C-alpha cells in the first residue's frame, strides 16, 4: 500500500527501532497492517538505529545502520509505504568509541584526528593557570558566565601513547573504566613475588569496586609497587562517553557533510539537530547558544543540508519569554513546539482554551513552522512554559503530574530550576481515555506537523518497574516501555487506540490541512472551535473541556 499524502505536514510516528516488537522490521510489519493504512506520513526513528553505545542512541559511534535492530530492507520498506523519515544528527559530540577518537587514543599527536576533538589546554592556552592535575583552570572572568551541564569543568583526561594525560572537552556523559589486574598482570610490569601480587591485585580490585581512582588506592605495605601499579591501571583504562567536536576542524566539516549525505540516502526529509547549541565555543562566551557563533554554525550546516535535500529541525529548550523559538523560525528553520504538551494539560485541567488559542494564533500569525507533540522520548517540557504560564500555575501542574506518578527532573538538581516531568502523556492525564482522545484531537488541529510518541498511541501508563531496573539516572524509562507485537495487536482492540488511529488517518488524508492553509480558533467558555480551510476544503473541531467531548466535521 502507498499512503495518500494529501497534506505537506501529515502525522509522524516517533519510536526507537526496538520500541515496537524488538526491531525496525516488526514496526514495518505493524505499519503494513490494514488498520494502519494511511495513518502516518513520516517516521521519526530515534538514533539507536545507528551504531551507538550510550544514552539509548545519542552517543553515536558512526551513522551506519545498527544491524541488531534494523536493515536497509526495513528502511526501503518504509519508503515503499509512502513514508519519509526524520533522523537525528548529533552536531556537538561523538562517542569515545568513534573511529576518530580511537585513532586519537592510539596515535596521539600523530593522529590525523588530533584536532577533531577539543583539546582543553589548547583551547584555553593563555587564558588561565595550569593545575597540578595537568589541565588549565580558566580565569574566573572568562568562565563565570559559562553554562555547563554537570558540576565542575567538562573535562575527560585521556591517556596518550607516550604516557601523558591530555584533557579533552566533554560536555555530556563520561565514564572511566579500569581493568582489574590479576597476579600475573602485576608480575609482568613489576618485580614482585606471586603471593604479594595476588594479595595486591585483590586489594586493587576491592578499592576500584568501591569507587576509588588508582591514585586514591591504599597501598599500605606495598608502597614500593604504587607507581608501577598506578601506571599500569592508567595505561589500560577504557572510556565511555561523548566527546565534543572541534567545529574549527576541516575534518569535522567533512564528517558533517558525510553524515547529512548518509541520512539523506536513508530517506530523511527532516534532520533533527541534537545538542547543536553547545557546539560553538569561545573563551568568555556562554557555551550555550553563543551569538553569533550558533547562527554561523547553523548557516553552514544548512548549506550542506540544502545540497542533500533535507530540512533542518534545530532542537532547543528555552523559556517562552526568551523567544528563542521565534529567533530560530525567523532565520528560516523549522522549530519544535515544546509549549503544546504543557499548555494542553493546562487547558484540560483548567477547562479553558484561552492560552492555547493565544499560542495557536501566534504560530499562524508569525508563520512559524513547527513540529508539535504530546509525549516524546524525553519528558514533558516545563522550562519552556516560563513566560507563557504564571510560575504558580507551572508549579501546580508539576504537583498534579507527580501526584499521578510522574518524576520531576530539576536542572543541576536545583529546585525551581525545573526542566521536565517524566511521565507518559496518558498517565499525565490521569490514565483517562476521554482526556487522551481530546488531547489527540486538539493536537491534530493545532498548527504544525504532529509527532506521535508510540507509547501514547497505545495509551501506555507510567512504567515504574522500568525505572527501578534502570537504576540511577533511569527516570526517563518511565515512558520508554518496549512493546511486543502481541501487545500492539491486542491494543488495536482498545477504543482509545482505535479512535486515535482514526484521528491520525483523518489528519493525514484531509486536504484542508497544510502549513499554509487558513486556520481559525475561537473560545467560548469551556468550548473551543478549531477550523482549517485549504482550496475549498474545510475541517472543523468542536470540543468542550467540561466533559472532554469533541466532534469533527
């Protein structure tokens, strides 16, 4: 079958390649079902479709297809269904397991890629004092306004082939892993008897297991072996993490061009730019959304994107009052509607569409092209709502969502620096079918291209067991439950699922919609009317927040 694509902004499925049945192939099989005909125009496949290691895909080793989850045949089958793709491009960083970083570790200063990543000391040369630990501490006046994602300086010390440790810029995740030596390992690198080596190796393992670094290990009784043992551990360490790319390197731009070419080849029509706002760096700048560095970067990337016939979608969270979304749009880019998820919950809970209308009218009046959503692989945005909703209303919403089982993520662990609530959208609405259907209906009539998180489609509930299994930092797993093919087929019999599918099919095939179609919205007490008109075709939603009812004509 081939989907009837009457509109230029039809609905987009959003999932990991293993979210629905375990592989991209099982998702394709599901999309081929008669029940799913003409439902989606696009598919946003999250980046674990690539060769990745951490952060469920957002630490890319390379942009080859992950053969455990997908194949070229699966991608072609999606094209054959008449669907285009949205794929991720991580501008700011690459995995330490990337071929470029592995070459750097192996060859040091002789590496072709020695400037592919940001050598911290070269970056800050002349701008601070060298510390005993081998990295430059920047002057306070140059660093006081910088935004870092984690406490301390964003550094990973990397052991080079000559035995020196070099600091590299590391904005996001890092982990250093030390090999646990046995007696024979120690005997090969130092003059030590077997029994002493056996006892020392066990002590080293215990100390490392308790979170100590090699220099912090207690070598009491074995002091003469400390230097050799520490050197052995440091020389054999391995890393996990995401290393920042040096956008001043020609090889990085070659990498950017090759990546966009590959994504276009897979069938990407939209490319989401992840973490782009961290990529431009200069001493004394903010280290996030630097101006004009950020816009200069985007302009250069856009030139490469245009060559490869893809549309860029820069991903950025900022408060409404900062108007970053408007700046992005004014520079000619699509942008995310991170306001809709919270505004819609606010409208439903307060039985009023006034703020929703204000936002919908602004999108249309300013001709902002957005991708909107309810849920997604991250949480329900809160930071973004500052300035469009009063602080007390945001706090009230947080309490409601937490009372319904959601988990609050604060920025840097600071209170009142809220970032998002992790929850399924269905549970955020109190596991209420009528609220979920009303929210989906309104999303279908909001300006923009609607993106649909797979778990919302199946009315998924908060998965606290998944959070427990994930351990520390696993809060996002509450909304990432992997479904089996059997669970998906069973869900198709649920009224809340069937009616969402009907809404999506209507939105995908009704020619009244479109980025440049005419939109009108009115509010009368608890009632709203949303209408679209395009070349004589019309579609109208009448909804009432008092009883969560709606009708479409």
